[in-house]
C-alpha cells in the first residue's frame, strides 16, 4: 500500500462507513458462527493501522502482524501490543497458536504472491476446531486506481475463495458477498472512474466524507450486516467467509 494511504486509513477507520460497516459484519459473523470457546486467542493478519485489532480485543487477547512498519507504528500509537512485522506467507507462530484468525483485505495484495501458501499458514497456526474469518475484494471487473494505490494483485469470486480454503484443509461454514445493497453504486462509480481520464498517480477512493452521507451509508451497511448471517447475498464488492479447521 502507498505510505500516505496508511495515514488516511488511521485518521478515518474509526468512523468511516466502509471500515465501521466491515467490522459490524465481522461482529455478526463471529457471534453467529464462532463458538465462545473458540475466541480465546485471536490473530489479525494484515492488521493495518489497528482499528480491527481494537475491535477484536473485546473478545480476547488480539495479536497482529503486518508487513509494513508504517502500519505497525500507527498500531503502537493506538497503544496496541502483541505486534509482529511479518508476512502472511510465513507467520512467526507455532502450530495451533490461535483459535480465531482474521484477514480483512489481505490475500489480494501483491505482496501475497501465493494466496494458497498464506491460507496454508492460516491453517497451520489455527487450533483444531478454530476458525478463520476472511473478507476480500470481489470481482476483477471492479478493478480501479484504488486497487493500484493499495498494491492489489487479485480480486475474488466466492467460489474461488471457497475452493482455496478447502484445498488447504478448512471447511467453509459461511460464504457470502457483502456490500451488496450498495453494489450498483459501487459498480457505477468504478466504471466512471475507469472511463474518465486516468490519474497520473495511484490514489485510493478513501477520503473524508460529508458526515450525513457517511451516516446514511453506514445505516445501509448495518442493515446488510444482519442479512449476511441469514442468507447468502448473490453479489457485492467484497466476499466474506467463515471457515473451520475440523482436524487432520
């Protein structure tokens, strides 16, 4: 990710509808599909600037890894500990160390040169009966300058993510798209950006928003958070998945 993007993320992720909404969906999925006794030790892979770790800390001790020292510096400014600079391709933990592993917008990065290797590492450090919660950008046709700024390599469809999780040994217990209700607007915005004059610099879509519009978008995301647990949304700009390690 471009260095300036971390500062924008740090300044916005506590209130910006996109980040808050993703955490709300994660909360609902954890409370619906992750048993209470499997929330004892949590690892956030690609912890970014730390807001997700703060959220996960309400359940249990949360640990975080990120390949970027800039991201980890922002985590420390939040007062977070249990941090390591490491790649998702080689997690610095013993086998079976965690009961819950989260990865939000991680596997799609170009630094993750082999997502199956990363998923295999998730499986290795996950305890038997433990879970992974993954959210990744969906559909290559949504590719834009935002992806370039975030050093993206790939976007996923639901079936592809499910197949890769199962290949390394996980059993998928919940799979859905998310950001579905706003998908037509996301699609239109991305197509407009693609057809408009290309920017000479890679810049993300993340920027301060009118607070009233932010509240409206968050309300839509909150509604969707309740739907994701009850049904499989057929389309969206992200794909979310809960999978379990059921044993060798």
